[in-house]
């Protein structure tokens, strides 16, 4: 499902970005809330001030959650999932941070001992430099995905710090999937990291040295302030080349097509051949001007393509849109495990991109 575009947040009061670790968030909740707190008070902090997306429980009227996503410079999408149980009088019964209870010394739930067990992968296409999906194994006692209150985490590991340079430790979360970082609900928007992503990239490359991957070496920075490139002066070859040189950061990316609206790049990781013989490639589009996509306006996007060269068709597995050029600013995403195949016309921009992908070596090299 495509995420909505608005993500208003008050200038003062609570800010999710100021809580840099799970421990800090838990301490903040213990300080600010108690069983005397009302639903309106909790919503004011997390939704009105913090800008979180409110999600009501599908079957329990006294349970809801507040989710907030932060793109840590393309390396990881951090999710705050704060959920609440309320009493009949509207007072707070319990608050949870990423599925684990906070108030009253309550302990996390024990891991489930009986199945059936299932695996789920939560796509995070914005994290194209790092962990682009989150995997969890969980028990679903009634084997019905529409009843999430009986889906409990068996194995699900996540970081403990919302800092791209220090994600803390790998922590095995326990509790309900619906309350966790592995839930399938979308926040209204994935907000950019408030820090300097260029400095983050430089620090990570310094740490990795010669072991750095091409993706980490050459991917443009994500997050931070929106950067909207001006329109090219002209749309002929000279004008587009000048625009690319002046405004688009594309080191490591290979220009594969250009038309009257945008240029397309193949990803630094190149093309990979899948077990079924189809190809996988990362494709980036940079538009000459902000373009509408439904209710969202975007000037760049990042797509994961699955290409069937023999059938002359392709499909988009993940699609992340960024408000600005160079994959900058707030982002919205959608993903599908089994999208429909689209046949491509050979002389269309998409058809030309597919042709380049099919002609490229399928061993991870750039599209040269």
C-alpha cells in the first residue's frame, strides 16, 4: 500500500528523534506516564507532538499503537512502535516499546512453544545500503493473518539504538508481532535522519576501508534536507548532460536511459541472475522536476526490478519515492511479494532499460 504524504509534527514538545535508544524511550515513558494517564494524554504526546501514525487494533477497541519510522541514511529504517492498552475508563493500563511492556516492572512475554510457525519478511526498500528487509519467525495459533493478537515472535532480532553509526546491539525481541518492529502496518511517511548523512557515509567508509562494498562506496546520501534540482536548461543531449554534471550525484551508478521527463540509472551492484533464470536489478530515476504520483510529489525514486528477458516483461518488487532529487528528503514506499508482470514495448523508456539490463553481465557488475 502506498503511504500517505503528510507527516505534520509540532515544533515543540515530544520528538521521537530525541530518543536515541530503546532504553531512553523506556525511561522517558516511565517518567512521563503512569496508570493515571489518559488516552488523550498519550495521543497528545506521541501523535500530536511526535507525529506518529495512530493504528487501532483490528479486534480490540482498548488497544492501539503509535508508529514512527526514521530512515537512517539508507542503512536501516528505524521503527518506533509504541503500543498502549487502556482500561474501560480510558486510563492507561500498559505501554509497550517495540512489543515489550514498560510500566510496573512487567516482563516481556515468553517465546511461543507451540506453532504453527511462519516466517515473514518486512521490506524496507529505503535501506538500500544496508538491511533492506526485516525477517521474523512467529507462531500464529489460529493460522489466520487477520487475527494478529495471537501472532507471537519466536525469533526476531533488531538493533537497540537509532543511530546509523552506532546501532547498539542485536537484541532478540519478544512479544506480539503487531506491537513490534516487524509488524506489517505502514507509517504515513518514513522521515529522514536529522543528522548529517554525508558525514555518516564518510565515517562508515573509513571504518570499512578496502572492505567497503561498491553500494556503500557510491550510493548517494539519503535523508536530510530536501534537495530539488532545477530543471535542465534544455532537454537535448547537451542540456541533460550539463544538468547531470551540475545537480545529480551518480558516482557508481550507470546511466541507462533518458527521456523527456527523467533519467534512469542502474545500481552499483549491477545485475543478479535469480534461481528461476530471471534477473534482478536496482533502478533509480531522477526527474527533471517534481512529479506527482497519486497524492505524493517526488523528484527521485528507487525501484527493485525483476526482469524476464525471454518473456520481454518486468515487474517492480519494491518502490521507494523521495521528495527531493538524489534520493533526499522524506520518502514513501510500497512493496509486493508477487506483483503482476508487465510486458514492455521495446522502444519505450522502460523497454530500453530492460534491454540494457538483459544485455548486462548477470554477475553483479555495473551496467556497462
